[in-house]
C-alpha cells in the first residue's frame, strides 16, 4: 500500500486505496455536498451509503472541496503495473510530469544504506 499524504488520509482510510483512486478521479477538483441523508448523492453511487456516512462524519456536513492528489494516484497506479505513459493518459498530464514525480521520490543525491 502506498503511503498517502495527510490531506487525503481520511478518504483512503474510509474508502480503501482502490476506491479512493476512483473517487479522486471522478470528483477531484470539485466541491461536493456531504449531507446527513445521502440517498441521492453522486458519491453514494460510487461509494455506497455506508461509506458516504462515514466520510460525512469524518469531514463534516457541508460543501467539501475534493483534492486532486495526482502524484499519489500515480504512485498507486505504478504499483498496479501501469507504465508512465498510461499513467499520464489516465491523469491527463504530460509524461514528463509523471517522470518528475517519480524522480523526486528517488533522490539521486542521497546515498542508500544498502549500496556499497
């Protein structure tokens, strides 16, 4: 499982990694209303009523701006076996952006304890 940033931790804990990726791809960058009676919500169609209620309890009632954690989603997708070109297409970013995200993770100036 990929380590997630703090600002999306609640979503990943409640939805799980796979559903959280789908959720962010579907709703990231928009404001959604989290209410007490989620019967007709777009969120319920994706997550189910139980998870919608859990999200509402954790995030609060009202309009919530959904983050777009593209670097995290890319890390999850690379673990699933997608290549960088496929990830770039899925996230609607340039392939060099995806390469840059992974280059930051592998800091070339830092020596590894395991390399001799």
